[in-house]
C-alpha cells in the first residue's frame, strides 16, 4: 500500500497564496528547485522529457506570483483567448490579484505577463482527496492571436499515447528556462485503482505513465498543465496535472483531472464568462 506521506500535489517550489508547501531553493528563472524531490518537498520537473519547439504548444501558460512574476509555480492552458484552465490546488484561497499568467514563448524568461480578473475553483473540489481538481482563470484582457486548445468532450477507456508539458528541472537535474515535454501512455482506470486503491476517483481522475517501468512523468511544479491527445494531428486536452506518489516511479502513475468526464461542469462555467 502507498505511504500517504508521499502523496504530492504537483505545485512548484513557490506556492500560491494560501497554499502550504515546503519551499526549496528557487532561481531567477522561476520556481525551480535544485535538488531531487524528497518526502514533503516540492520542486518543478518533467521527467524523461525533451525541449519543446517554439509554437509546439501555443496554448501553454505558466502561473506566477503577481508580486514577483519571475517565480512561476504551476502550469495551465489557454482554452479561450482570455480563459486559462489549471488545477484547483494552484489557485485555492488565491485572489485574482495574487496571480499572473505568463504566455508567448517556450522560453519562460521571454513570456509576456497577463493579469487575472477572476478565478473559479471547481465547486466540488476537495483539497484532501483532490477530487474535481480544476480551476478556471479569466484574464483581464484577451491575448491577441491566442491559439486555445480544444477540451475533450468524452471520457475514453483508452486514450493511447498522450503528451505532457511544463517548465522545470529535467531528469539530469538542470533547471532550463525552456518548456519541456514528454509522451506518456494512458493507464486504465482498473490499473490506476489498483495502484491507488483508496484514492483514485474514476469519476474525476485519470492516470498516465509507464506503469511497469516508470521513468517518464509530470512532477511538482507541472500542476495545472495539460495532458494532451494529439491523435491525427488534432490536439485535445484530456487531463490536468494533479498529483502522484513520487515522480516517474514504477507502479505509481501520474494522476490527472479527467477533463472529458467533467466537460459539462467546465462548460457550465465557461458559458457564464
């Protein structure tokens, strides 16, 4: 059975206002920890990934502290030219003025800063169980030329090979400023429930990762970023980075908010904005 003390939501080293985390050393390039994550520690990394090309994920954003935008702590995705989808645990207890959104380049230092006008945390979000771990941010102004990602409108039993992306420390321990991405296989609900028997909620979660071997995963600081299907060259967001036990460990896949299963709830909020 998994040790509950190792369950980590995947927020970065610089926590959003109102969230509690063990803060590790951060550099001027963002909320990047310079040491490997250990029990209770929070860092930022895509494990087993490689650099993304400019324009590869034009909807990708980072959430940063409004008081010092050089510190980014979560990811997110543009789902409209003025709306970002992220994880609820990235924005819980935060006011719009606490958060800014960075967008416009794979180089985090070259991104533009955008103010947030409103935050909607999922009404069913539970910080203990991480059920319904999604949140929407309304930007103060639309982003010119934005290329939002389409949200999945269905919950499939098998999504095949998926992609994740985020800024942060790679598996070589370095802290690049460039966006990194990785491919991860979808893990069935049955296998995920076996991995996390008391915590996996098939109604609001899905899993992805190399279940047998590990080695590829999202990790702390990638919270809120998109889990994507690029089937047939058409991108759709099927999940939101949420939590996991360790990072890229065999038998412990990454857990994501299930966008397709929650499509009606998300659309209900978007229709009011």
